[in-house]
């Protein structure tokens, strides 16, 4: 594996708002988060990239084409909820990203990947081994963009205050992260390894591997207990209403 760029320690966490969906099962309204991490030496690390840009232009048409409308209704997905729109709230553009981390390759995480191919992209080797991004259901319209992929096979410390944790289950190559912020302290970004807490009790909806999903969730919850850290779930309806969103940040 090619070495990672050298970054200073993590000092800020911005939670990005990539839109709002209503999942038919439930039903429940869920936010779509991404994350922007800033370091003490002014570097910008992106964690997930949101929906493809077309969704802010023709939401219904794209959702129907990709089969998303069979499971979800897009309640809000405007230009401001795309990658460029969210970064603009912080005074940044996609060109300012120094490293991208992809938790997994579903549609709401991989859609803006082509906008950040100037910088290295970190993901698991397992996830990248899919011939195309997993996207949604049987839809596979997206190619992997040409980029400098840094593929990992184990937990990795990217820099001080940022450790990537392999958490297979939701997809076989899923990644989560542990942050240590100067004031907030430990923060665990579960991604869709734990989409919402009640999955732990009720089962993991649409997991690629239920046994792996349960083991990964147990690992993350044990880590949260040990560290006394804040946990940000992948798509938790109640938590999304309480979370601090960009341009505000956790420091």
C-alpha cells in the first residue's frame, strides 16, 4: 500500500447535510450525512461524498431510474445538499480536499467521488474489488473514476486523531472511523455499520452479511463504551434533528 500523505492532528469535525429521505419501511425520515475533517496544518479530509449531482436537478427522474423510489422518497435534495454546496458553507470547494475516505459505495456515499479524484481516495480493498460501485439495488450505472486509490485491509491510523476501522456487514468492505477532537473528545462515525441504534436490537436491514454486521456493531459499541465517546450513527432519525451541522463544527 502506498503511504498516506502526512497530516497534522484533527482539530475540527463538520457534519455535512447531503439531503433528507423518507424510508418507506417504518416509515422514517433520515438525514444523509457526510463529514469534513480539518487538521491543525490546514488540510481537509472528506468522509463520504453524498448523492450524484443529477439528483439535485431531476430528483424524481433519477430516483425512478435507479430504483430508489421503490424504497425511499427524496424529501429534500437541492444543490446546497450536494458536495460542492455543503463545502461552500465552510468556504471550500471540492478542489480543496486533500484526502477522501469512502465508508462504502452505496448511492448516498459515492455520488460525488468523481469531484475529488485529484486527491487520494482511501477505502477497503474489499469494497474497491466490486467491478462497479454498489450504488443501489441492482443499479450499477456508475464506473469507478480514475483516481489514486489507497486500499486498506486492516484498521489504519491516518493521522493523529483519526483511525479508520474496518466494519464489514452492511457491505463487505464497510469502513467506520474513530476521531479524537481537542474539546469534544472521542467521536465515533459508525457510517451504515450502525445506521440507527435500534438496528442493534431489531436486526440490520439489508445487510450483506448479518453475522458480520452484528460483530461490527458490537465492536463499535464496545469502543464507544471504552472511550466514553460521542457516537454519530449513519441515518438516525432522532439524532439527525439534534446534531450540529455545517457551517458550525465540533472542535
